[in-house]
């Protein structure tokens, strides 16, 4: 079984991405790709992973979990989307680390499915805009619990991803930046489904339609109709050009509300994030989807 784990992360269009996958459910099924309703498997998977903190899973755990996910369907590739694979938003940042439980939980997944081909697909986001949301949701906002002696400039996605690779080196990871998602949306969907670059999908511009004016989308689609032979790279350049002119400002601007943070700190965190993306691309076993 090819077992695809879309692990979010939280607040990176994970719900909209799942909806797009489900919208393609019928056509994917014809190709042996299953996209189960999350209500059928999320609770059981979470309970199993939580229980494995205390004791190993039973020998029939794999079959029970797959039966719950597939619900009598057959598939060669199973896509499981759950932003809580790494734990909840309330524990996404603890002691100054992004998703500190991610490595252990992916190690448990490898133990549950030792003979299956697991893959992780995940989005990352600039901590300067991401962490304020996590702080608002945090189960414990005290400095010792949330920051643990570290500070915002210490946050690195490369650390989280590197630890996952160490804990479960047999699981490849595909990563993209949430900030790039409007340009690479269709490719992300195809990569998760295991499709070729130019295979048709439904909803390839779902995200774009939420951040571009109606007039802009109409002109964009008309432009595509007149240039049907464009490559994927050319389409991305066209998307960028249309966004430059027709983007809905309220949809692309982010308000930051974090006590004590200054504009200078946010700029420095953003520079560190940009450098960290380069470091992630150098981690063996990690593929980065870029525009």
C-alpha cells in the first residue's frame, strides 16, 4: 500500500486542500487512489498514536486502521489528511520548538505500517505569521512552557523536519511553503495523488479564486483558454502577473498580533525563514515544491 500522510500543518489551507482532494474522489478512485472521509479514520488514528506513548500497538493494528480508512474500498494509494497527525494547535509550539512531538509520532506511524510505502506531505509557513496563531491557541501560554528559554529567532522548520527524518528515515517528505501555494496549488494536489504533471484534476484554481477578484479570475480563465499549450512554469508566471493586478488585498494581507513583537523582529524572522527554506532543501529524503 502507498500510504500518503498529509500532515497539514495547521493554518496552511489544509481544509481547502482536503476539500479539493475529496472533490476529485471519484476520478481518483478509478486510478486506484482512495481519499477517505476524515471522520472515518481520524479519531482511531489519533487514539492509536496517543496510546503508543504508553505501549506498542497490537499486531492487528495496521489492518484495523486500514479497514477504518478504506471502508471496504480497495486502493493502491491511500491519502490520509489530518493536520493533527503531529498533535493539535494547542501543542504545536512547546518550549520554543515547532511540533516537538512530530518525530515521535511519525516513528509510531512507521512502526504501524512497516511494510507499506509511507510518504509525508506537509506545508510550512513563516513563523512570524504562524506562531501568533499558535500562541493564541496554546494550552499553556506561560513563557517557560511556550518558549522554554528560547526566543522567536530560534524557530526553525528545518529542525522539525530533520528530527522526523532521523526518527523515520524510511519515510520521504515533500514540503511546500504556504506562501507559494497559490502558484503551485495544482502541482501539490497532483503530487499528493501521485499523478503526472499534466494530468487533469478538478479544482486546480480553487485557492486562486479565493484571493483574486471575480474580474481577475474571468480574465485569467479567458487567457488560459487562448493559450492552451502553456507549460506549468508559464502558468505560474501568468498567475503571478494576474495576482499582481487583481489580488484581493484583505485576503493576502496578514495581521500579526503577538505581545512584544516589533516590525524589526518580524522582518528578521522572515529573513531566517527564507534561509531555513534553503536548508530544508538540503535535507536528504526531502523534496521541496517551489514555484
